C-alpha cells in the first residue's frame, strides 16, 4: 500500500480508517511520505497522542451533534437526550464517552460483544441488536460504522429526529437525503460532521498546536449552522446544501 501511494506522485495521502491502525500506517510510511496520523504529539485533550485522529474525529462529531440537537430539538445541552450509536470502534466509543459525560442516555450496537460489554459497564449504555438500533426510541441516531446505512429499508424505521454520526457515505443514494427531510429528520451531513480527524491531520503536516486544532474543530458547529439555516430557508435537503457549500468553498 505504501509503495502504491508513492506511485501516485503526492496526489493522495492515506490515514487511519476502519480496520487500520497507527501501526499499519507506520509500516506504510517506510515506503512513502504520503501518510498521516503517525506523529507523536499532544492531542486535542492536552494528553500525549500517537497520531491517531480518532479522538479529534469523535470530538468534532460530538460538537456537531450538539449543534444538530439544538437546532432540531431546542436546548443547549445533551442531558437526558437519548442517542442510538451504531458502531463503537475507535471513534464511536470515544463519542459514547463524550455523550455519557454530557448526560446522554446511550443505546449501542456493535459486531464485537466485548466492546458492547465495556460500554455497558463504563457508560451504563443499553445494548440492542443490530437491526433494532434503527427503531430505538431515541432522539438521535448516530451511525459510526460503515456506509449506506440510510436507505429505503432503514429510514422508515427511524424514530430519531436527528441523524448525526461519524460514518462515511451514510446515504445509500442521493434521494435518501430528501427522504430524511420529508420525514422531518435533520441530517447532519457526514463529511461536514466527521471533519475533525482530517483537520487534526492537516495540522500534523503544517505544525500541530493542540489548542488551535481544538478551536478549529469547534468551527464544525458554524458550518452545520450555515447548512441547517440554508436548508430551512431554501427548503432543500441538508446534504444537497452541504455539497453546494463545499463547492463554493472550493472556488
């Protein structure tokens, strides 16, 4: 993988994601400079970090989730808010910790029973079956596993009024963005919400100052507020608005 990245001529930089670790990226780095997330530094919480961007991703999702809850449900806190978390890997588990500390009630599912048991013990989370996670009586559905989980079969099952999670490519198709809107569900577009990790990796390459990184991650809330406001004004789905906003910023 490292040798393949080197052949791209610096066009693609790889970082940790589902199924990979800092150790994997460190091996790749023996064959290319086109990797990120392997440099020892101070993390956004002020503690030593080995380069893993997961804590930054989780913090960004947590920050954005609060913004979505405030916009859709009102209130400026998560105390008593019920969150159904699908997938408690590196990001999902850290998100659960942040949500628990903020007073949220957690419903969780994961393919690894030991992770579920740990979250039950540490956070008082309620474990549910994989398919049941969609229909849990929750305020927020937080997909933090793999993509395409918002589709024709699952969206009708949702009782949550907010979808805000860390997974990439959550929408199975473009029409599912509109489907969520028509059901009155506020969707926090995935790539806007989970940008904390890529922000962290950007600073790793230009000079990492953990307080500056943390402050930058917190601007995810500003981006989401702009998306939500435009969506309400234009009566268009939030994912469509996010794409438009991204194109504007590229230009």
